[in-house]
């Protein structure tokens, strides 16, 4: 009789052997199990759980693994909820996906890989959180949304609708292995943020929706939304959150302001632009490095950062222009770009507001277009800008400029603002509180050391030196355009000049001293000394009243009175010349300046001039030589007390003007 030399086996070994045999038998069964017999039960189960029709139309197959199973559908139709526009969430010839087994225990659906062949997808989401790809009866429950890692799509079509986001897009995709590393091409058409959108491009064969640890996939895009055009190529690590982006881009359009509805970045209105750079995104931080391009006729370069980590996103950057053209500043204050600026960027059509129609005589000069301050509440910002040189300055001798733009809780400040003007500088701050409606706007600017010869180039070319000009502007008020703000603003405006010399051509004609005209014609130009000049205004709700209007030269004193209305854009000034010497053939009489900013008019007061003319006629009837007596100027003009003139110019009148000036100076405060 045979004897078991090992003795009887322990019970636990027998149980373990039985479990192994059972597991092997189960694997054999599962490997050869006819999964398709479960197709109808699966159809009924999924339809019942989701509340909409689900059907595997031809065959079901499953490959089991220890951590995941691969499920294959030969033909699939999965209906959308009744509230959706498209009838199907997905309808495809074939579908294949991996699903993790253990998360199913907690009712979580994790799909590391999804492949669809010839699919039609109908994706839709609503403002209340409902979405067609949520797999529960309550489609607003985010817990029933599957987590998808990698996605592969063969040729097919995708529709995506999100009315509350302004998105309604249709995409046709095509898989072609002859395209190399990016075999999936796509064409998109629809509307985005109220603008027509078209796009086309290529990408890799596998899209990373939420996958982690996988290498980024390549992507090319050529898109147009309204007048904004984008070309980009690079890689994207994750589509769901548009994360892990590294791409080179080309962007052009009619105005940077049009990017606000598209991207949520509150940029100013500008001339047409064309920009290039390197774009990256990590988490909530977007960055543009090596930005360069054109804004109208001006060049632009620098780096920008846009962080969406907080509830109110933050924009920061450093920008510089080698040459900035004055024509490109118009859109910042509500003026359309000039025709030459609007046509400076190739491939961008000029805005429809650009016409060749000339401005009618007497038309408004101050910009009346409403400025969109509402968007200033959409983000915070801290951006520095500097222009090495400013060109096309016309009558304003600007040399260079720099500004730091800060935006915090709807309050925009330009501080410090520093402009090189005619050899001197204009510095100060502008503050716009867009949290109020109309916006509270304050400007406090000081002009220091501007050379008058730079303001009058003809004098500079003759070698005349006219000294320096200083001034200030302190205005505060409310408005939603430059015109409405100035039309209701209060404060103080003053310009002062000290000693200098200039050709006497201007004072000769201004004083209408006939004898000096004759001497000028006979002897040529000679220098006349400017003793002092001060032009100071009190501004009360848009009405500029001359407080001190004096120009004192060695041969005449000019004293003016009058007003200018910023609200109506009208002028009403009287200039009284007081020659300091006795001159024959003088027709000295007050000068008047009236009309509008767009069509000013000048002349002489008829009364005094007619009186001298009648006197000359009467004396001439007695003796022709006596007629000269009526034109003899006895020279009542006296030197102005320049110290008192400057002191008066520096002191705004008490009341609304002084209060407005004090409020404007607050623009320099945090």
C-alpha cells in the first residue's frame, strides 16, 4: 500500500488550490464567454439608468484585464436628453474604450481611452449645469460625468452648443494617415461670442482630454472670428482645461478691443494690429513671451501675463515701441483710426467707420464716442509701456513717452504718465473710476521746460530763441466720453512763459501797428524780447473763463478776456493790444476770436476801427496832412508786472474751479 510521504495536506492549501482552480475556470469562461448575449440586457440597463435610449446595434465584446476592461461596440446609438437640440449624444459605426474596474465600485466612470469610428456627436451644455454627456437622469449632476483620458476620432462630425457662452459650432473631422504626425484634420464653422467663426487645422491621432503623464499632442489651427484672425502651431497637454499649451502664434485684427468678448481680456481700442509671439499656459497662468508686431503705424514688443487664479483675473506686462505714431492714439480716446493708420496692417480691412468724407465745417472736435468703461470691471491689470520715439506729431512736439497702467476693482490709473514734449516733459496722472456711472475722471498734468521754439518750428529755423514754457492742467468731472467729461469738468488750466526772444513778425501783425509794418518791410526782421506770458483759465462745469490772459513784449502788451465752452465747443475772446511806442499809421483796435473749435474765426472790433477811420476822413477834409493825426498811437501800453501776472495765473479762483482742481490732484493718489 502506497504511503503519502508528505502526509495529508493542510486545509488552507486545499482551499487555496480550489480558489486558484475556480479563478482559472472563471478566466476561461470569461475569455470564451459570448458577451454579445448580454447586449440587449445592457441596452435596457443603460437606457433605464440614463433615462434615454441606448442601443448597441450589432455586437458587444469585452476583453477583461486585472485593472481595466476593454469594451467594444459594433454599432452604437446613444440618444440625447429631450431638452437637447441634436437627437444623439453619439452615433457611430464602432466604439472602443477602456474602463477602469475598481472606480465602478464607487459609481465613478473612468475611461482612460476612447476610440470612435465615423461618429456623429451632439454635445450641449446649459447655464444651469445640464450637459448631454452626463450619464445620469439628472444631467446637472457632475458626478455622473465620465472622466476621459485619451480620445481618438475617425472621420466624423461634432456639434457643440452652449448658448450662455455664445458658442454654436459644427466640426467635420477626417483621419488620414498620409498626413504624418498629425493625421486628424478638422474644419469648424459656427458662431462664437456673437461673431461668425471659421477654423481649420490638424492634430495628432490621439487627443488628451484629461490624461496625465502622457506626452503633449501636436495641434495646428487657422481661425477667424469676425475680423480677428489667428494662426497657431504647437502642443497641448490637456484639452479639457486647455492646459499645458506651448505654441507660436500670429494674431491680427481691426482692434485689440475686439478680443474682450472672445478672450475676456479688457484691452483698449486700437488701430488694426498684427502680433506674433510664443504662447504658453500652465494651470491658470497664460503667458506671451517675445511679443512683437504692429499697432497701426507703430511697432510694439514685450511680454504679457494673464492669471485667472482669482475671481477677477489679472493682466501684467512690459511693452515698448521703438517708434510710436500719433495717428494710432485716436482710438484710445474714442476717435476712429486715421485712414493711413487703418490701412497699415496687410490683410486687415479698415474698420467700417473709416471713410474719406471730410469733417463738415463747424463739426464737433472733441471725441463724442462712448468709451466702454464697463469692461474695466472685468479684470485687474498692471502694465508698463514706453515709446522711445514718437513720430507724426504735427503741431504737438512730442519726443517720447512712458506710462504705467494700473486697473484695480474698476479704477483705472495712468500713473506715472511721462511724455517728452518740446525738449521738456509733461508728467502727471489720470484716474478713471469706472465703478461709477457716468465714470468719475480726474486728470492732473504738469508741463515743465518745453522750448517754445519747438512749438513754432519756423521760429526755430530762423535761430530765434523764445525761452521755455511751463503749464498745468487739473480737471475733474464725470462722463462716458472725452466730450461729456470735458463738457462738465471743473478745475484749472494754466500756461506760463518767461523771458526769451522771437522775431517781431507775429507781434507786428497782431498789434496792427501800421508804422511797425512799414519798418518791418523796410528794415527786415529784428528781435523782440518776450518779458512774460501767462494764459490761465478757471474751469466751471465745462466753461473756461480767462483768469489771466497776458503776453508782454518789449513793444506791446496783449491783454485778453473771454471764455471757451468745452460743452458747446465755442470761443468768445477779445484781445486788446497796447503798443508801448508812438507809431504813425496805427490802426490799433481790439481783436476778436469767436466761432467754434472746428471753425474758429478772427477779426477786429468794427467800432474802434470805424471811429479812427471817421476821424481821419473828417480831418482830411480840412487838411490832408491832419488825417495822419488820427492814426498816431500815443503808446499807452505799460510793462506788465510779470511777478504779479505769474502769481495770479497760479491761483485758481475760489469755488468750483478750485474744488475741481483739488479733486483732480487726487488722481496722483493711490
